[in-house]
C-alpha cells in the first residue's frame, strides 16, 4: 500500500476493533471502497483481543500510537458506482 487514509482516535474508552471499524466505515464513505489493510503501531496491536475477518491488520513502527493507516493493496482500483 503506497497511499491510504490516516485516522487518529485519542479516545481511550474505545477499543482498537471499534476504532478500526469506525475508520473503515468512514474510508468506505469517503472513497467508495472498503479498505483491505490497516497498519497500526505494534505496541497498539497488543491490545487487540480478536481480529476482524474483512480487513488485514499489520504492525508498522512508522504509525504512531493512536493512529491507523487504512487503504487497499497496490494495484486495486475502486469499482465505478
């Protein structure tokens, strides 16, 4: 993934899965396609109790805590509406 959407959520009361779901829903609304990938800080990934089946979550040290980087794999083209 070379481009994507950066999402920040500083609310400590919302778990990581809920943050990813909210960010993915907004991504779909904004870009017309559901994201396939979500990069998170590896330290944040330890708080993940389960993994969603519809999006791949990967660790990346370049992503700061509290941030999510969502997008699609390179080469994917959104479907025309």
